[in-house]
C-alpha cells in the first residue's frame, strides 16, 4: 500500500468528511457494552491470575511453578486489555462499574488508573502518531544525533531488532515515568486523583511483595522463589507483552508520524494511523482482540468483544485505507530493524545512520492537504 492508499486529497475534503461520518455511523452498530459479559470475563481473568499466583506458592514441582509464573504474566496482559476497555467505559454499561473494574484490572500490574486515563484519553487518542511524548514515538535523525552517547546506546537497545528492548523500554521510559508516579507533565486538575491512585498502587505493591516474601511462613516455597516467580517474572512478561502491543499498534512501514497539527477527521483518519495486526481467531480471542486497533481508533465506543466484526466491516468499507498486516516473527524482526528513526519532513522511516528504509509514505501534495485543514480528530473523550 502506498501513500495514496491511505490519505485523501484537499479537493475531496467535504466528501471525505461525509464518508468519515458515515463510517462512524455504520460502526455504531457494534457499540454497546454487555454488563454480564464484561463482568464474567473480568472475573475469569482475575480469578485465573490469582489461581496462578496461588499455584506458584503452594504447588511443589518447580516446572509447574515456572509455567504458572509465565501464565500469570499473560493474565496481567489480559487484565490490562480489560482495563483499557473499562477506561473507555466499554467493558460494562455502568460508568461507575467500569471505573471499579478498570482500577482492579490494572492494580495487579501496578498501573496508576488515573494516570492511564489522562495519558490515554487526553494525549494518545486526540494526537495519535504526533511527535509528543508517547509510547514508541520515533525520534528524528537530528534528535538522535543530539543525544549523548549513552542515551543513543539506550535507544539502540530499545529498538533492538530481536525485541530484547521491549520490556526495558516500557519499564524505564513509560511505566516508571508516566504510569505510576505523577510528574510535572500532569496538568494541575488531574494531580489530586493521580496521587490518590499512586497511594493505592503503592499500598498494594508493598502488601503483595511482603506476602510473597513471607511465603516460607505459610507454604513450602522460599522467599526468593516466591518473589522471582510470583512478582519479577510475571511483571517482566506483562511489560514485554504490553510494550509489544503498543509498539505494533502504531508502528509499520506504511504508517506515518507527524509534527504539528494534523487533520484526523478526513485526510488522515485514525485507522490509517493504527495497524490491524491479524492473528488466528483463537489468538485474537485469547488476547481480547487488542490488535484489531484500527476499528478501535475509528470508534472508541466499540467493546473489545465486538471488535473482530467491526474491524472486518471497516476493512471492507475503507477499501485499503486501513493498514493491514498478517503477523509473523519475520515481519516483526524487519519492522524493529527498519523502523528506528523517522524523517518527519519527507515521511519515511530511517535506520540509526539516517538511511531511508522505506519509501515515502505521504506525498508532498497529501502532506500539504493534511496541514491545510489544521488540527482535528474524531475522538470522543472519556474522562
């Protein structure tokens, strides 16, 4: 797919706007949360996570403890997907119940619920693929060259083509900076709630880690085993999976990034900035359809359990505007290798030496159209 396949032209602005509103209206048939389904899936996921931790503590075979440790990390990622839906008030019908379920879904993964909602609703969705600080925002060559050598080395680690930097990147660049402790980036009106939720997360973290450390007092598991397999490994798996998810959702050789104001209503709709990463249906279901991301950005009201149908309908409607990719480890390796820096002027991906690794994604005329209409988005905020 070339640039012409995903971006409209200035002459077609009114037609594009009408088409965009038509897309939203059609996708609205997939909106509407189900409280019984949302509660049942939440209960199942958190129950399986708790069962995995209990198995680590009370089962004797080490192989069983290790397998359950890996599984606990996967369930943390599942709970994170549910928290994402709850933050959009899509998991269940009641806004208050969404808030409660979202908070408890993120708590075992040590995420600050209030910070997540600010960053996701007020930064990420309205400014998708902008040059603001977001997960996996690519640097320009000039920005990379201006870094001290040690920071350049870290950037090379984060974007290692074998995925070795996925978890370290998210732990140090995102989770530690914007997902736990409120910082100077946070507007004043959000700080009280963010500090309250930080206190709740910190209290839970201290209690949970203390419970694991005292494992010899109530189980046959040592403190070291309990802490490594009950905390460290699941958390690292969770960070790896979450980092991978937010990376592939908006990084692709056909997906552009932008500096400045961009019209996200017509010329560059959200699904052209988000990847539909295709997996076998069983995997889609197990990961709560988190990779049907184009449909989610096109209409944030769609619950995750209806995203498969919505994404298929969107793909048919958009006639190539949605960016589609069938998952393979070969594709992931090539994307990590080739999408390292971004040329914001010419709209193409670069390697760390500044060599282009892709064709130009957005033509000069299309880029002029994008900025001619100024800032715009089709996101309906949920705060």
